[in-house]
């Protein structure tokens, strides 16, 4: 199963706006993606409550996994998104950018 390990780049971690952007982008992918931290089980990346339950802060390493056609493209797009500071003002178009990778 393809996977990507990425460090959360948002100053506030994977909470509020960054989590909403990530969940929206995950939902736009053609494959189901899971996300996990070292100490938590994988959860659906399309679920806001599940993603928030991970408690991923700035600098937390997370693992994204997906299977099926388009998995690598989806993982690359979502990993790129998570590595950025999604709290920064210039990320307002983040979901649209990632959706283009969804296939």
C-alpha cells in the first residue's frame, strides 16, 4: 500500500482551518486516504472529527496511506498540502490546487 510520511507544517497544527482544508482536499481525491500519527490508529482523512482526534500539532509526523488507481497522486497532493503552513493568508486556494491532482 502506498504511503507518505510528512511533517505538519501549519503553525496551529492540524486544527480548525488547516484541518478543514485538508479534509476537503482528501474528500476530493478519487481514492480513500487514511492518516495516522505514531501513537494513534489510522483514521479516514475525509472525516473532520477523526482528523481532529489525532491531535497533530506543528512538527508532528503523520503517515498518509491509500490504495488503488490514483493513490500515488492523491498522496503526493495531500502530503504537499500538509507540509505547508495552511494558516498563512496565501493558502486560500489550497483545496482547488489539490483537487486538480485527484484525477
